[in-house]
C-alpha cells in the first residue's frame, strides 16, 4: 500500500508519485535483469542474488527521479527557462540511470549477509546518531556536525569512514521532522540496509551517500506522519550568489579529493566545516543558506576522477547543483540527505549528456560506495 500523503503545501501527491515511479523503474529493472541473463526469482541460483543490487538501484533511482520531477514542476512555475534547464537535467539523469543499470547485477547474496555488512550497518547508525546529537543536542548545526563526523571518522576509523559519513546525513535531518533519537535510529536503520543493498550501484558519483540517507529520512518521516519544512525561494540576486557558491565549493572539494589526494570524505568534511563556520560570520543574512549550499556542493565534489576526469565537468555539475538546490528549496525540506540527492541527480544529468557524446565510453568497474 502506498504511504499516506505528505502535508507539504502543494505537494500532497508525493507518495502517489513515488508509487508510479517505483512501478516504472521496476519494469525497467526487470528488463535490465533480462538483458543480464536472469530473472527475479525467490528460488535457488544466481537470479536471487541479482534482486539485491536491483532493489537498491531502483530505490536510489526513485528518490532522484521524484526530487528532480518535483523540481521540474517548481521550475516551470517560476520561469520557463528554468523549467527547460531542469527538465533537460531530469532527462539526462534518467538516461544515465538506464545506462548504469547495465552493470547492476554484480553483488552476491552471500556478500550481503555477512559480518562485514553487520559492521557497516552499525557504522551508518553510529554516524546518524552522532551527527544528530552534535547538531541538535550540542547545537553545532547540521552542516558543522556532519563535517565534524566526517573528519573524525576519516582519522579514527578510516575503514568505516564512508558508511559513518553516510549515516551523518541522516543525522542532519531537522528536529522538527525526526523529533527524537529513536526516530533517527529508525531512519538510520533504513539507510543502513539500503547502503548494503547499493554497494555496487552508481560507483564514483558524488551524492550517492546522501541519496541513501534521504531515502531513510523521507520514508521515516512519511511513516510517522511528520510535516516537511517549506523554505521560500530567494530573490534572483541571492540565488545567483548561491549558484556561484555551489560551483566554487564543488571544484574545491574535487581538488582536495582528487588532485591533492585527501579522499572524498576528508575533502567534503573540510569544505562543510569551513562553510559552516566562515560563511555565516562573513554573510550574516545569507551565510546560513550559503553554508548549506557549500555542503551540498561538496557532495557533488566527492565524485571520482573516473566519472569526471576534468575539472570543467565538475564545474558544470556544481552549477547545475546550485540551480537545482535553489528551485527545490520548497520541497521536502528538513529531510537529511536531500542535499546529497540534489548533487547525485546533478552528477547523473551531466554524466548522461557526456555519455551521449562519448557513446563508446566503457562503464567503470564496480567499486565500494
């Protein structure tokens, strides 16, 4: 049964749209499996194993299509030029999803049901609860809290820094949406399971971890019948500054991660903490929004050199991330991981059009998330 409708103004059809997208992507997923030489079955054999990555792939794809789909509607309401750009972004993202679907069946069920997966699930939960506590209980704010968790994890437990950082995005959820640590634990549990399911989906794309967290936050919020926050879209002058901030933060994160070799977690954490501490002090009126934008853009900058080998590609991703961020501000506000989903969808869109040009580019090998 579809979840009950969200009470966000003007978007009561969210769960219904999710169901429609799930149905469409499920059919696409079945075709992917057929092309891979197997069917979705519950009996013995390798076909059972293919359901694991397919399920994770579909869930991630659903969240991106839903958020970008609503952003398309919002953009057309504001201006036709914005509507055209975001519509093209959605088309590019869907094209890349279908292309990425060719390599989905690459995780064995025995690998999912392992002690390593248990430790991974625990890491996501720890990251979620720690970030939420630092943000809400200590009062550091969501951006600084998530950045601090990233740096601590990368320095103390580097082997589990990625799942811990993923969990921290759940912990960025507003206390008005997930009002207790138990709520966060539930959302973190959903994200943790999805993290394991998507271990081989969409390798090298920044924002994937946030999309995992977004899934847990949104469905937990819907299940608890909570209200999402609504943020007004700023004036044009402010919006342009936000988009510029996105472009700069994306390129800086990519530079720290790839060029200097610090890795995506540390790079994103540095940019997030710097933005959370500096921007509100320098720009008292808009600094808070700019800090959130910088954090969002840092997720885009976590992309690998395999997907985006040149800096100008990341610049394009950053600009699109800023544009989608501004136009999606009234949508599903307060849900942890939304920023990552924006970055993820923008990266898929840009990569999609690059792949249309480079049709002979091989799919990158499966790697850890």
